[in-house]
């Protein structure tokens, strides 16, 4: 059975499932030992078949739902390398800490995207992505979607977000038309290439994660009306810029610095003044190599985003200058004099000044001397050693932070589309995970505050809002208890008094902060909140906050100074004078935001972060959220290692068990009556089952009328399904799939699939009818046009044939008349000129001279007497009837030459014999008249076999004309 069917069957039994949940809640609450024993018995009975635990791809099918059963199922699936599991509306993702072949390949993407029901496939992050994409396509009403990826640091949030972005870029590009293919590929490539740059400049290697995000980001993938990717935008939150100058123990700086150290060429090292043997104070653990240390990938991504070589050179020179600042050390013997720099530190200052393109002397002065304003006069005061170090760190932090902000702006300008070209978006939220280190300060407080806000969004949207909506809509519902973190949020950001408000008040006081005094004030103002506590025996001032994911101790020392985030104005003025075009541009554009001009009204770090986070929450509240919970199976990031204590703590913190309870017993889909009838009203109209429903005006009719029509429509669908012989489910079970509230229809996923299937069949049937009518019309029209064309063609062809026949008749008449005249003329000429054998017999032949008889006569077969052949130049005549065979034997030189010249005979030595047969040789008559040169030609003649062409290769002279004629 597919996962979708199982999930639907579980959700189908709302009343049964709700009763199960109520029984479970009663068992948990009941102090009676027999009930607890019964629950333990059910758990043991469920866990007895451990070989089948890995088959539960949806935790709502687990019965009973307890932390133990959920944990066992996840452990069993993890052991067989199955890392995704459905938990109702949430997808649970376990980090394998090693590459899994073909788990995120292009073929897998296409498989989930092209599937009619992706829920029937194995749980995967692509199912969540495809569900959000299809919601944008308008399965219900097109609403902007948000994918919220949460979890602890190292749980796999960054990797999951990267997979989601690649999936959407691939899906949008695969459905693009040819003419926009290049544009889509360009946008897709730029959107994906923004990831390596953001991770290089914003991620770092920490104790819990080799690629920990040290900032939060919300990426909006912008889609047009055809659901094609046309652009994207990135919003960032609270970059941990203190990491530039202060790295916790056993942790590293941002990735980009190590990429430069390990991937730079010799020429680049020379330009950046970074020889291979040089060590940098701000690059600890540089010997450690992680997968993200790929400098060429970052440079290639910059090129694709449009950052040219010169701009890259400026960026890397700024980063190299920051590293040189970290090696500058100060020493002080007299507080009234500026701090001293040793020769090595002076060299580092000189290098930093050259790389930042600022005067070295002015840089030294800004780091060691403080400028105070007294009216219109400026007073210069030497800084202490601690103040010099603070100003050095401040210069590095503000430079890196502004460079990061410029990069984000450049990326947005490169990939963001015009507002008129996109109408919907899918947001991917990737924020820093919950953190708890040995020493926690303002950065961890803000990070954990962001995770508290996301957990509260989940609680408010799903755990609390759904149950309250069930009750308000009249559903029978027994509330499931869940962990609400509202008290923790009130402690951090509440009004009128909270940790943030007290921090801001302390930061605005023009005095040095005292950690012990601030702790006393916190204890005095916030002692009534149960989420905060103190260890009175601790030497370091601190306070402890009970977060939803665990208790965290925060060190107060330095927290107020970090919240102030002071930037000396002389440092800003120095950077504005830089000859580096990029550095000059960054700080010139920020001149209006110079903190020195704001005085006591300066925006603090927590205020700025709180405002940006509230803006993010407003966006999330206007979208349809999809939750993915990333779980870190072990604290040491070991591949395929499952630690039960680590996992159970995360499951309880994010409320997975409560989510499963509500999902198993509830209705995940809720549609108002008006929208339901607009989308599914055609089912009742075109269904073969009679429902008795009338035409409904969803705009004018009231809620009661709409509810009646909705109930009729649902009965039609369920009755139609009951008539299907392939489904043998009782009507009571079908009724548990859907519930009509006061204003909405509550559906399980299986019921929604059933409605969509019926709607699809009816629309297909209607489309088939429309196609039939259209094809019939087109064929009739085509047939009529063919008949008309045939008639026109027949008429034209008939006219053309008649005209051609008439022309042929006229031409034939002319040819016939001409031919007859020509033949008559030839006949008359032949009759007048032809020497016939009969004429020789009739004419009296004179007596021949013996010499002539011997030398120039021929013997004809039908004439007894020899026939005289007149020699040159008188001519030669041979004549006979068609049946007469003519034989000629010539002797003598004169006779030989005459015959050769007349008959064009080849020359031979000895005896010459010429045999002429009319049926073989075709020669009947030769007439010749001596008129000078001889011109040979052949023409048609009425004489039999006379149309033979003489040999044109021989050059015969002595005759004027040889005429060969054929007798008809």
C-alpha cells in the first residue's frame, strides 16, 4: 500500500483517531498505575516486531504515538539508510553526515515532479518542494509558499536549502519554452551560483558544524504566471561579524579567508602580500581542510554573477588587508602617549594600508589616537592598548560587514526580476540553528531568539491555531497539550520590560557598562519570569534562559558593548578616502548612515535584528508554510551514527510528538465554502449521480445555502465512490474523511485526492466532448472545402483541356495540310526525276561501245543486257524495284574511282566488290550532278530505305548533292 493511502487511512479515522488521542492523553494524565501499565504494554507490543519498524514512512501510522515509539522508528529507518520520514504536516530529515549517491540526482527530481501523486513515493525533501510548487500552480488558490527549514547547528539546514533551490531551478527550467530557454538557464545558473558566494562569505567551521551559517537568509524564488523561474532575491539577517576578529576556541574564521590561503596562485599571493610561510592570527586551525575550501568554485560563481576580474581583485585586496590588520599588536608604557608598534607590526600596518589603499601614517593615527569633538574644536586623545585593539577589530568588522552587504546587494541586482514580470514566489528560509556553547554572548542570544520566533510561528500556525479553529468551526475536538514558548519570547522581547529592552537602555547610557550591575538589574526586573534563572555562586556575571530546545547560559561581560556596536567616525572617514574604488563606493554610499551622526538615537544591534526578524515573520504569516525539521543524530558529526539521547532531546524540543498527534486526528486541509463550490461545484453539475442540487450563486447566496450545497456535493462524491466496485469501504469511514464546519470544509488528504480525481475526470470528459464537437466541426468544414475545391478544380481543368484540345486541333490541321502539300510535291518530283528499271527496259538502248561495255557497265539481275554506268563527271545511277537485287562489279581505274566517290567506299588494294541490297543496305537510288564541291545531307524521302545517313567523317568531293529518298 502506498504511503499516501496509508496516510489517508490514518487521517480518515478522525473520530477513531481523535478517540485514540483522547485515550492517550487521558492515559498520560491519569495517575492510575494500571493505565500507565497498559500504555507500556501497548508500546512493548508495538516494538516487538523490530524488523517492520523501518517501514513506517509516516509517523502518524505509529500506534501508540510516544517519544519511545517515534524514536525507535527513526532509528530503524536511519539504520537502513532511510533519512526522510513524514510526521504529519512536517518532514523529519536525519543528517547522514556523508554523501548518499543518487539521492538528489536529476532523475530523482524528474521522478517526483512528473508523478501524479508524489505522496505515494518514499518521503523526500522533493515531496515538500513539489507540494509547494503545485500550490503555486493553483491546485487550490495560488498563494505564496514558504519552506521553513529548522534544526540545530549541524543538522543539515544549509544542505537542505541548497537542494530545494536546485530542485526549483531545475523544475522551472525544464518546463520552459524554447524562446526563453537561454534566459531561464541564465537565471537558474545565477540563482544557484549565489549559494557558493553567500556560503564562502557567511559560513564558517564551528564545533558543531563544518559549514555553519553565521547569518540568516530568506531566499524568494520569483515565478511568473507560467510558474517559470524569472528571478530571485535574498534577505539576510545578523551576520556574525565578530568572528572576523574573534574566533572561539577550536573554530575557524569565515571560509573565504581559508579559500584565499589555499587556492591562490603565486601571482595572487604576491599581490595580496600573503607568502606561503606567513601565519595570520585571525586564521586559526588553518591546517584543517573542509569540503568548503574551494576557492576556484567561488571565483567561478563570481564570474557567472557578473563580478568582473577587476572587481574581484578589489574584493580580495580588501580581504587580504583585513588579515594583515589581525597581525598588528600594540604595546603601551605611558597612557598619556599613543601605543607603540614594533617593527613587525609596523610592517603589517604598511601592508594593510597598501591593500586597503589608504595612507599608512593616517591608518596608524586612526588606530592609536581618538578624536573628540569639543564644539568646533577637535581634541586628540591617545588610546589605551585595549582601545587600540578594539579600534583595530572595529575597522576589520565594519569593513567586512559592509563588503558582505555590498555582495548581497550585487547578487540581488543580478538575479532579481522586475516586479511586473513575476506574480508569486516560493520562499526558502535558512537560518542559524539553535546554539549552546561553553561561552555564549549576544550572538547566541540573537540566534536562539530567531529560533524561538520560528518555533512560535510553528506553534501558532499549526499546534494552537488548528486546534482552536476546529473548536470554533464546531468539530468535536479534545485539545492535545504542547510546549508553548511564549513565556520565553516575552522574556527576550516582551514589553515593557525584557532582556532586549534592558540591553538597549544600558547601551544608550553614555557611560561604561558594568556587567555585575546589569545582572543585578536583570534579576530585579525579570525575576517573575520562570524562563530566566541565575547561578548565584558563579564568578562570571551571567543569566540562564530556558529555551524550547534547552537551557543556555549567557555571559553578560561584553554584551552591552556588542549591542552598541560603536564605529569611530575617523575610521569611516579614512575608508571613504580609500583609493580602492569598491571600498570608497561602499563607505561613501553609507555616509548618510554614519553612526556618529545618530548620537544617542543610534539603532542597536538587537533592535535592528528584532525589526528585521519581525519583517520576516510578517512575510511568513502571509504565505503557506511547509516545515522541515532537520535532526542531528549525533553531536560529533559521525557518519551513520545514531545517539538516542541527542535525537530525543531534539524531538521533544521541536514538538514532533504533539505534531503527530494533531496530524493523525485532524484535518490538514481547510477550504471556505465559497472557494470549495467555485472549484468543485462542477462535480455535482456533471455527475451521473442525481443530487437534486440547483444552480448556486456563490457570490449572492448565504453561508447556510452554501453549506447545504457543499454537503450535497460531498454526498455525490462519496456515493459515486461507493458505487465503484474496486473500493470496498463503508460509508462511515468515508464520512470521517470530511467535516463541514460553520464556514469551512475540513478535509483529509485522501478526501482532497478523491475530489481532485473526480474533478479531473469530469473536466476530462467535458474536454473530450468539446474536442469531439470541435473535431466534428473541423472535419465537416474541411470536407465542404474539399468538395468546393474539387468542383472548382474540375471546372478549371475542363476549361484548360478544352482550350488545349482546340489548339491541338488547329495545329494538327495546319500540319496535315502542310504535310500533304509537301508530300505531294515530293511525289511529283520523285515521279519526274526517278530513273526506274522499267524505263530502261522500255527505252531503246543504243549500241554500246565495247570499251564502255567492258569498263563502265553493270549487270542487273532482272535485265539481260548490261546497264551503262556513266563515269565521272556525268554521274552514276542505280535503280531497281524493291524486289530487285543489284550487284555491281567494277573494274578499271576510272570505274573504281567513280564508285568510290559515289558510294563513299573505303579504299582497298586489289579487287573491289560492292553488293547493294535494298533490304539490308537500304540503298535504292543515288542521283548526282557535278556542280563543284560536294555537300552531303539526308532528308526524308518517299523512297524505300532511303533514309540512311551517309558517313559524315569522310571528305568526299566531286559531287554537288547526294539525295537519299525513301519510298513510302
